[in-house]
């Protein structure tokens, strides 16, 4: 992942970010936010739980925490064509929003790569002419990677 996607959050920054968003600064919330921020690819709740270790918290705590983070806009939920969602940090603090990008996932091995460029200006222009404002879009790809083909 390129430096522009490097949103690594240390524990102290995680505590501050939680406070800024009106969330309790629990050890588990800090650990989950730090874990998500240092991952090179979006993580599932199960992967977050595995990285933290079962002694740290249970899977239901991970799901509850992720939902709180989503509500506050700290993480983005991604559907990469699997039977579960993945999550990535969307902000490392005020003025540091995660840049817009997409992903491609190999349907055979599950490898996930980042797609830096998003050039859909033609669609945004057409949608704008229909009277829509403050547009968002979600576009993710799947395929077979060069290692699997």
C-alpha cells in the first residue's frame, strides 16, 4: 500500500480519536482501531478478532465496536463479494480523511489489492445533471489474479 493510504494510528492517537468522536476509550476499542489502521488490506471482524487474540475480547465485542466506528465514520464497510464484510480506517483524525480508492479481490486465493485511481467523472457529471448532490459511490472488483490464472 502506498504512503497515501498509510493511516497508522498509535494507541495515544486512537484514544484521542475515540474521545473526539464521543466514544469510550476502552483498551479493546483502542486495540481494534490500531489493528485496523496498521493493516495493508481491509479486515473482516473475524480477522480482527484473530489478530487481537481471543483473550483480549470476544467476537461480539468486535462486531459492536465496528458498528460504533461505522456510525462515527471512523471505518468504512466493504463488500468484496465474500459472505462477510471487511473494514478499513477512513480517518486518522480531523483533516486526515482517507483518500478515495477501490479494491480488487482474487476469487481463487482471496488476495486483495488496492486500486488507487478512480476516474468516474463522466458518471458524476451525468448524475449531477439529474439534480443529485454530495454523491458517493462504492465500486469493488473481483477476478482471478496472475498467480492463480
